[in-house]
C-alpha cells in the first residue's frame, strides 16, 4: 500500500512542479549543443528528491546524513538550473556532500586515510553522471537499470533499506512518464541527475564496504565507458572537458546515426542490465576472478566504444 500511496503523492507533486515551472518560466531553451528542438521544462528530476523525502519520513528518518548530503546537492543543483553558478562553488558543495555521504557510510571510523581518494571518486561520479544526462529517457532508464542491480543484490544479502530502492524506482517511473517521450514534457536538469547520482553512489558505497568486491564497479560501467572515454578523447584534443559539447557516443547515435532518443536510451539501459547479471554471478567469487570480469567487460565495451566512434566519424 505504501508504494501505491507514494506513487500517487509523487505524481501529484510532479504535476504541481510542471505548473509551477511553467508559471515561473523554468524552461530549457534549445541551442546548438541541445538534443531537443523545442523549449522544455527543466528540473523535473526534483521528483527524485521528493521520493527520497517520502522514504525518509516512512523509514522514520533513516540515513539522516545521507539525506543531508542529497539536500545540499539538490539545492545547489536547482539553483544552478535557475541561474548558472560558478564551477568552484559547485565543486565546493559537491565535496561537502561527499563528506556527509562518507560519514553516513561510517568510512571515517575504519578507512579514514582513504577519504581523499573516496571523495575524488564521488565528486567525479557526480559530474560524470551529470554529463550523461543529454537525451530523453536516458537518465530515467539507466537509473532504473542500475537500481535493479542493487535491488537484485539486496535480495541476495539485505544490506540497505529495501524501501530506499523501491521508492527511488517509483520516483524514476513518475519522472519517466513525462520524459520518456519523443517530445519530453520535462528534463531532469542538474537537480535530477545530481540527486540520482547521489542516491546511486550511496547505494554503491553501502554494498562496496560490505562486500569489498571490485566487480560492483560494473554497475556503472556503461556510463563509465562512454563518459570516461569521451573525457579522455577531449583531453587528448586539448579541449576544455568542462565545456558543453556533443561528443558522447549516445549523442553520436542521435546526431549522426539518426537513432531516436528512446532507442538509444533502451540500448544503454539494456546493456547495463546484462552487465548486472555478470555482477550478481561474480559477487562472491575470489578477487582474481572479479578483476578478470571487470577487465573483460571494460575491454569489451571500450572496443565497442572506439569502433562506433570511428564508424560515426
């Protein structure tokens, strides 16, 4: 019953935001680097944060520092959606949120000397996930694919509160109803991509510090390969990697291959679900086999990436 009630609540909040955003002109207008051609409401990913609030109340305030971290990220990202903020200011709050996440995961009590490395990984993931939010359906479908992997692992060994995963998935479904279209009613915006990135990295940390399994990194591998290798290629071309661009592989599918946004999003999500199967099958294997699985999957996807980039070029 709680899931049905949550779905209704989040749907009403989504409709409310659509009206408010339209009234206050929170609109993303297309430019040369856009994948859309008509003005579209920005910030629809705020529903991810609403879903987290529903979980927080229903769970009687579980994971308070996690909520604090996501609140910081959501607030800064929403302000950036309304009026672009400086990069240094955004990064400052990203690191603050990362510290809160690590505190919630109790990292300071056992791996405190690795905190700087963990923070760099977390902030890097925030921004990589944000870079990949560029076409209709991609953030929603890919998030569902990753969340399904965590849900599957949680059934094998319960580590995290189930409702955090379920309510996050419900919020993605509500978001997707208005986004998984050829002409989306809204985009996730920075608040959506950064909030979802915070949720996913928290789940990753909870499972990683329990299993200490390197194969878990494959739960992000599709975004990691496209985002990471695109950044590498841009850096080799001496481009400013923080500037907006249209060099990601998913953008090549749309711009050069003339695939629809929804088809590309389905391919990315389906590929990640297939990789999830590898993760679940390898999670309890000896470390050497896990590293072999990571190397094999990363190599396979990297070869596919470079082959497709060359094909589209």
